């Protein structure tokens, strides 16, 4: 799947340029863009850490004028209850970001639990192959590491399909280039660096 652009209704700025849209998050992006059709002035955005969920939330809050509560499952429940009610009264959207929605997110306050159960949930899933490659290229580019497409493909095929694993791989590759002349990444350099870090296997993951 080709990389998608952010919706045309969201003007581009520096922060939006950092968010990469793919199959794993496209539905969440679409839902946030179309906040006018929300049944309630609240949504729960659930997804893995390092998935870009906080960045997406900040982009949404900036354009909607709404309220963003990150790590909502760690928020004081009374405060979250009042924020939910205030969003409905003021007609200003509330976006709550969490690892997982209720009932996986255990809520003790019954009135809050009732409201969250009625709140729409959108999810960011694990990255597919195309998003893995796009994110890997973006992260390496951000760190000014020169890499050819076939090298990106080689690394992506040998990386666990998760956002946290991707960050670990990029950190290791950057560390491995320290002291080398230039910042050009080749397959031999990537293989040696990731092997030293315990992050590489010559066997391609079954997920790929």
C-alpha cells in the first residue's frame, strides 16, 4: 500500500509532516477528521506506544480546538468524568488516548465507566509491511542517515512488526554509525550493527 497523505481538510504544518498514514491508522485519521459526525463530543484513541498516537492527538487538538488527554487511563477519574461532561456541554471535542479502551482499561467510577462505554473508540493497529518501510525511512531521514530503498526493505523485513521494535532498531543503527565517515547506511553495516545489538536475524520474520 502506498503511503497516504494527511486529509486535505488538515492544512500541512511542521508537526503534521512527521505523521505517516498507512492502513494501521487510516481509519483513526478519517474519524478524527470527520468530528462533525461524532455521536458524542468524545472519542477514545487506543493504540500501541510509539505508534504516533500522541502526535496525531496533538494535531487533532490544534485543528479542532478540542481537549486532548493523553495516557487517559492514568488520569484522575473524577477529572476525566468532568472533562467528558464539559465536552458535551461546550460542544468541544474531547480526545482521550489510552493503551486500550474499557473494559481492558479498568474504570472504578461507575458514572465515568458508563460514559466511556458509550464513547466511540478508534484504534491504531500494528504496522503492516508498507508502514514499517515508510516509518523506517522517515526515522532514518530525520536522523540524517543516508539509506537506499533496498536497504530500508532489508531492515524492515528483519524487524519485529511493532513500533517499539522499530524505534530500537533505528536507535541502534544511529549508534552504530557513530565514528564512521559519513552517515551512509549499507546492508553490511546494518547487519553488523543490529547483530551486535541483538536485534537482527538473517531469517525473515514469518509476519513478512
